[in-house]
C-alpha cells in the first residue's frame, strides 16, 4: 500500500514537471524578490517581505509598472527590477537632500 502511494506521488510530480509553466520551474532568486518587496513596501505599495512571488507581490509590481509607464504585467522582469531600484534610490536621494537643506523658520 505504501509503495503504491509513493509511486503515485512520484508519478504526479513527474507529470507536473512536464506540464508546469516554465515560471514554476525557474530558479527563484529569493534575495532579489525580498529586496524588491522591501523597496515596494517602503514606497507605500501594499507588499509584504516574504521572498515569494505571491499574489500581493504580483499586484504591487503591476501597480508600480502602471505608475511608472511600464507594461503592467505583474512580472518581475529585469527592466522592472531596475526601475524599482532606481525609483527607490531617487526617493532616498531626495530625502537626503531635503534633510541637508537649511530650514527656514517663520
């Protein structure tokens, strides 16, 4: 009985590997995904740092893409990852400049 179960599970996994979309089989870069999630969250997009390309992350990426003139696919393409990093860097730079600027008191 146990052998039949194991054989069934292995057969199912084999079939899944043959029929799964390539995105499911691709190597996931967890640190990159977490960095993107951290930056999106810091820029006020609804995103948790899970390291997984979950529905919330996909929706946050899609909204970011829409907000920044990219095709809103929700996919973390190299172009999108670069755009998120650039937007975050620009936000940090602006905050640093504002903090360094002299403040006028009325």
